[in-house]
C-alpha cells in the first residue's frame, strides 16, 4: 500500500511539474509587460516603438500560453482579459 502511494505521488509530481513551470513563465511574462508598459506608452501614446513592439510580441506569447492552459474556470476568466 505504501509503495502504491509513493508511485502515485511520483506520477503526480512528474505530470504537474511542466504545468507549474508553464504557469510560472506565464506569470513572469505578464509581470514583465506590466512593468515595461510605462517605457512603451506615455499618456496613451507610443513613446518607444522598440518597447511597444516587444510588448506586442510578449502579449502574443501570453495569449497563446493562456489558450494552451488546461480547461479550468480560471482559464475562462484569463481569456476574457
């Protein structure tokens, strides 16, 4: 019985680790765009074309990562953002 518990625990850890890493990367990208926004946009206008282009690239990556998330109630709310 104990060995079955350890096996199940190991399998859960092996399968959830990539998801946790993907989620961590998604949060880091969202944070980066949030912090970098003031360098790209000032008073509603593009202040730096390079920063703005980078933000567009990162937000496309964020959008794709949200699409790739497993189905969950939080995914629906993220997709609406």
